[in-house]
C-alpha cells in the first residue's frame, strides 16, 4: 500500500471517528469501539491513537463549547481529514483485493 501506513487500531479509530461524525471525542470513541466490536480499550490508549492520527494529519480536532454535563469543561472533537478518508479507502481497497484473490476452494470447509 502506498502512502501513510495505518495499523489495525488506527484504522478502527479512524472508522469510529467517521461513524460518530460530530460527536467523536475520546470517551465516545472508546465507548463506540466497545459497542461495535466488543473490544475494551482504556481512555489513555484511545487518546494516544487520536493524537498519533492527528500528527499524521489523518484527523483534525477542535474544542467544543463548554457543556453543563462536564461541569463547564469542553470536549476535543475529532474529525477525518481528506488524507484520513484516503487512508481508509486505500486500506479498504487493499483488503478487498487480497480477499478476492483467495480461491473459493480455500474458503470451503467441511463440518466435522
């Protein structure tokens, strides 16, 4: 794959940021990953990935307005960049190309 390499967790976080769209902040990303995949992550791990993806210019962030539910604190909201969308498209294309090369016979299993 040409371009910026992203790992499996980075891909998952990018996908979830896209799914959450305007509500993609650290805790929401962590909760959505667990809801969608059953995979439990800690918040510091999620923040590390979000920061890394922002450094790679695959995400951008901005601070939200203060909310009463957070005692007047603001949330850092993440969104995909064009490069982030492109990285997801490249990864998806590569996975599909590889999967489509598997011979049908290799995917046929007999139940024992």
